[in-house]
C-alpha cells in the first residue's frame, strides 16, 4: 500500500448533518418544501450543484430557475453551511481517525483528501488535521464527480502513485463506486448491505487501523 485516499464527510468528520440543515433551510425558504429525513443520505458525496438539482426536482420546479439563480441559491446554502462548520474543533474528528493518521504517517504512507467538498481545506484546518495530508484535490479541477473515478485518480496523481497501489476510504455508495472504478482498493464505513461493492466494510471509523488497511490491500 503506497497511498491512502480519504473521503472527508463521513470518514474524517460528520459534516452531513450541517449540509442537510443548510439544505433544509434553503429548500424551505426558497421553494417552500420540507425535505424528508431520507434526503440526508441521498445528498452524501454528491456535489453542491448536483445536490441543488435533486432538491429542485423534489420540489417539482425543474426548469423554473436560470443558471444564475441556481448559482445564487447554492451560494446562499454555502454561506449558512460555512457559518455552521466554523464551530468545528478537533473534538469533531470521528473515532479512530487521528490514531490512523498518526500510524500511517509513522509508516511513511502518503495521504490525500479526495472530497467533493470545496470547503475541505477549511474543515481540515478547523480539525487541526491539515498537516497529515500531502494534498487536497480541488473538486473544481475534476471533470466528473463521484461515482466517476476522476477525483480518486487525481488524488493518486498528487502523490505520483498508481491508484492500484492505493486504498480509498469512503462512506457513500457513489464514493465506493468511484474508488473501484479508479482501480484502488475500497474500504467502506457503514452498513455492509448498502456498501457491498467495497472490498472491506467496517461499521464505524473506530474499526479503522493501518493494519486493517494493509490487510485489505493484500487480500
Ligand atoms: P461543498 P465528501 C461531500 O463531501 C458531501 O458528502 C456532500 O453532501 C456535499 O454536497 C459535497 O461534499 C460538496 O460539499 O458544498 O462543501 O462543496 O463526502 O465528498 O467529503
Ligand atoms: Mg463522504
């Protein structure tokens, strides 16, 4: 294993609740609709723009907004979201992640962030984890979002390692598909029934260790 490619939301910290709260507020204010709880999982790993499209479709307002209006709505959601995530501290790092980063760094394994979030640098800064990562892929530089492999291929390129020599960590179905399509070994966090496409599934981040990632890579 010559590199580890990390998703952010749901792997390093749980920002999904902040994303969903901000989308719910926007959907109510702009479209007058209440998003059901099931929408939270649906928006995981999906870009800001794609998330808004899904919400517009749910509100049955397809084609009613110009590109500029949609961009303004996405910006409005992001302003609320950024205000919320500014409260993040190292206490919000998911269980097992800090020891995993320490162990991988001690073994000299380079680590890269492959998140769909344009706010990844801010979040890592708030969590005091930036120093562990060689690079953060800018989703603006990636042609197609997850489930396309592009972001994981770009992450492996940042450390000049073949994706086949990397393990990718994900909590979303779209993200696992992206890791597999990139040729990396997928380790998923969540329900085995939902994430069955992954090489290995663990129930929570607390189960992640450097040895487990090495074993997943070797199997
Ligand atoms: P932003 P990940 C994803 O993060 C979130 O799961 C998804 O809900 C969000 O829409 C996306 O980032 C974009 O985030 O609006 O901050 O650019 O799971 O790929 O780390
Ligand atoms: Mg995620």
